[in-house]
C-alpha cells in the first residue's frame, strides 16, 4: 500500500500520491473518459492536437483547482456543452480520497473532497502535489518576470498554505496603493504608510520563502542539467529582489515621489525575478532550443525533489527538440525508482518503448484520437 498525505494543525505532510482512477466529462475536447491508471507509468500516445495534453491538464486541475494553460474556467467546458466534471480517486494509507470538480456555464465551480465542498479553494492547494513539464515552460526563460515569479509561487504554495495568504495580503495592499497613486490629488500620507507597511511585512516574508526555495533548488537543478546535457554546458540560476537593497519598507518609501509621478509602485517583491544563464550568458539570448528545453526540464525535476515525497509527475511532449543523447538521459531518469507516478505524452511510440524497456515497473498505455481515449 502506498503512503498518502495527512493534515495536522494546518500543516501538511507530504508522501507518495497515487491517482487510481480519473473520470472526465466535457473537459476541453474530451466528451467522456474513465481511465484506470497505473501506479507508476501512464503513457498517452497520439498525434498533436488530439487531446493528450488535456488529460494531463485534467490531472493538474484536480490539484490546483484550475487549468495549467487557461485561467478562465468557462473556456475549459467542451464546445456545445453546458458543464464539465472531473473526478479523481486517489489511493490513501487509510481510506480512499475522492477529489471532484463540477461547473455549469455561467455559474461558480464546486470543488469537493470526499463529497464535502471546500469553503475556500486555497484549502486544497498542496493536498496533492504535482510537477508538470510542458512545452509552455519555455516562457520561464523567454517570458516576462511574472512567469518566473509564478513558478516560485506555485512551488511554495504546495508546501506552505500561509504563503498564499501572504501573497494575497501583499497583492491587496499593492493594488490599493496603486489606486491611490493614480489619483489626481496627492494620496493621504497616513493611508499610504499603512499600505506600505503591509507590503513590507508580507513582502519580506514572501522574499524569505522565495530565497530559501532558490537556495534549495540551485544545486539540484545544476546536477540534473549536467546529467541530461552530459556536462557540455554550465548553467546558473540567481534570485534578484528589491529586498536585497535593504529593509523593504525603506526601499518602497524612498522613491514614493517617483511612484506618484508614473502612477504605480516601482519597488517591491512584485518586481522579483530569476536570472537564468548558460556559460555566463543570458539563457534567453544564447540558448539553443535543446538547451532551453534541458534547462526548464532540469528546473522542474529540481522542483520535484524540493517538494519532497513523490509528487505526481506530468511530462507533456518532453522529448521534442532534444537530441538522442539528452532523450536517453531523461529516459533513464524517469524510469528510476526516484520518481513515483508518472504521466507522459508523446507522438513517438519509440520514446515510450525506451522508457518502458528501461523500467521493470507497472505501466498502462492509452491511445488518444480526437478526444477519445482507448487502452492499448
């Protein structure tokens, strides 16, 4: 029997999580599917655009209460339908855990654990830990700093529920301060001081957690990159924050007049970033497509280790743009006992056969075509 997760005084303890059965109804292009899953390897084969990624996204949704690639819930409902429903049956140490979500078009979604609806969706985050590697991950490198902050926030929020609350407090104070800065008249200095104190208090707590995360991830990330690349390049990851310039309250208040001139807050943890380099140069400018893919894959595998236990690992089209040597190394990695339950998509059956032949573990293969899923 696999171990699971328990709650104790709001703290979460992470162990291995196994999704035994997944039911999907009217989710994106999938009309209806019920999948009996392997506790180790679940392979989805099919051409591009047939719905493989949507299966992984359904698993992601049951963990994060949202799609990995579309924040608008009404848009995940299948075209021409009025609702969607997802249900996952997870193996627990004592009892089964059943997580479900349903939503009718134009109404709010209902998220339930063992038929009991959550009062706040944030209560669910971290219960089922997941790491997803997808083609969209290159946005971590060539996208805006917001993408890189979101990456850190997603990892930490699965470990620490209070982190989400600090983020909410910070963002609320930031939004209110920006509203005052946009006004024609000078903002009330007392109100500004209160908002800035809240930003500084929550911001420094957020900074400490982000800094700790990066410190934990860097050596793991570099080890994975070296193994996958064969040691051909040297990579680095550096956290940059206004909190490194001194007490955040002083940093925010120091240039308040500049903020008033432009109408928004220039300083704070909402401007944090991650510097990503290869051989001492910016990755976004110098990295090849294969190097970019190796970089983000290594980053996500480091995320897996930092989360602890064995989170569910979602690998979407992971072998695209990688040479044979890098594919071989990733195959050896994911076939290892180090990883727990894995979902992997590919258009190439050969890659999946390589993984399965390298592993003695149980597996299931599913064929996906036009939203229909069959067991091979």
